[in-house]
């Protein structure tokens, strides 16, 4: 994969670029763009309104356009491709690594795809088809099939001469992978050993077998975890027969980590990380309807429950003042647990083996917090209204809703995952419904029984 330098658009870069565009100084814009990497240009393009984005794209160095297309999100990429002539697109993607080309190939027009495939030699076409055969979110989808391999029975001097003859080396290069005659992975040779050990030494004598290969079907999140735990810069990818298929490098893994982080944040609001920030207003509004509609339905459910207790609200004004406290406390407690669970699932720290222990722990936390804050809130209610029974109602309702929030926050994401629904996407809506309904029933129901029944 091409080396990526994806960064948040610097406000300074964005301000200077916008100022140069507004002034119409084309040469100044070109100068600013020349000082930026492909990743930085991609971040700026995503941050610009459509008209300015198109102007910046036209002034981008053609040699960087392919890497920029790889870096931007799907929707922005589609708009840039629509604004680019076919000949320019072919030139832009011509020098991309095969794994980068695989990432954007489906987004290109059919005529461009045909021309790009014709320009590849037979071996590269086969490698490209091989990469495309794996899911995008797997080790096979991440790997670069163009990998340097050596045999164990040669000397370091032979390896050095081979590398010099080859000339161009991968940009992220810390290991040489050692394979047998059938291409099966045996281990790796560290670049440091290659450069510092006796050139007459054999590769087999310096072979490092501690680096385990990553199976090609491994999910990308597990790949990221492996890199994190072992502090890897690169790693081999193999099939079921241990045949070396390619390698994954740290820049690929950084992209996975970033995408997962954006996904977790945005999906909690019902948004997609691939959406264009400056998409047309109607298009953006339509995308948000589904979760606004779901939220409306859940809010109506809570309102229906509240409607059933309308006589209590009419007769005891204090309940209308105090019950939002109960719902908000339960919602916050549940969100804390939900966030912890979703993060644990994403990092592989939560599984069926430890979920029961985690549930017990979160219920204990909810009970302790419920006891503490029920006393605090009951004291406030007693101070405001001088009604001991109302204080008891508040205390019981807070305790019940914090327990419900902890229970829902722990159980809901587990159930959603079992149903193959993204917990980050739907968990917040379900949790809010649970804590609102339980809060209303607990507080207004207890008020009806204890206050109106006395």
C-alpha cells in the first residue's frame, strides 16, 4: 500500500488555502498544495465546499492524484472521479500499488477499469484478482501481494546483491520474508541483521521464526490488535497451507484504527463516515431521517407510558419537575456502560467468556452509584418540597433506573451483536428507550402508589 500521511486538516492550511482560492491566486494555491502530502490534500478536500474542492482538485499535482483518491472517503472520491477526464484517471492510478488499486477499482468508470487492466502484465492482473477475492475488512483485503522473498540457503551477500539489482524497495521495509521452494513461509530476516552481520552468513542461521504469519481470512480488527500487541511494522499473510500471499504494513493498520474510531463515533449518531460533509442539503437530510424516525417512535413509546400516568402529573406538580432527573441519570449511567461494552467489543476485550463477569461488575457499579445518588437526590427533593414520601419515591426511582441503565448498557450490545446488528449504531437508541420507560414507570408509578394512595 502507498505510504499514507492522513492527518486532520490543519486550520492554518485550510485558512490559507481558502484565502488563496478567494483571492483567485492560482500560483499561490499550487505552491500550498506542493507543500502537502497526499493524505493532507485528501483531508483538505473533504473539508472544502464543493466549488472550492473542485478548484483545488484541478490544481493538484497529477502525480499525487492517485494517492489522493485512495485517501478520501467514498463519497468525495466519487465526486472527484466524476469531475476527472478518463485519460487523467488512467494516468492517476497507473502507479498505484496493487492493494491501493484494489481499494478504488470498483469506483472507477468501466472504460477506465478496462484500460487499467489492459496496462497490467499477467502476473499483476492475477495478483489484483487475488486481492479482490478477499473481503475488504480482512487481512487479504489489506495485504500488498507484491512482497520480497528470499530462500534460507543463500548468503547475506547474495541477498544484498539481489536487492541492489532490484533497485526499488518497498517504502515500509523492515523485514525480508523467507520461503521454501513451494512458497511456504518459514520465517523472516531482519533488515538490521542483513546490514550488520557477516555477509558470508547464511539466511538460515539468522532466520527469525518468532513472527507468526497472519491468516488471510483474519478480520482487520484482529490484525490491528496483533500489530498493537507485538509492536509490528510489517507482517506476513499466508493461506491455509502456509503459502505466503503478501504482507501488511503499519500504514494499513493505522487506517483500520482510524476508520474504526470514526465508525464508532459517527454511527452512534446514525451517520456514515463515508458521507460527504458538504453533500447537498436534501441528500443529507434524507440520510438522517431513518434514525430520526426511529428516535421518534421510541420517544412516542415513552410518551405513551407517561400519558398513562397523566392523572398523577395533573395532581402532583412535583412529579413533572423531578422525573426528568430520574430519566437523565439512568440515561447517563447506561451510556457509560454501553460505551465501555462497545469499545471492549471493538478491541476484542469482551467475549462470551467474560461477558457474565462484566455484567455482574456493571450491576454492582450501578447499585453503588444508585445508592449514593438516590440519597443525594432524595435529600434535594425533601429540601425543596418538605415531603418525606416524595423523597423516598425519588430515591427508589433513581436506584431502579441506574440499575436498569447498567443492565441495558451491558446486555443490549451483546444482544445486538448476536442479531448481527452494529451495537454502535443501534445501541444508543435502544438504551435511551429502556431508561426512559423504566424511569417513567419507576418514578411516576411509585408516586401514584405512595403519594396518591395515602
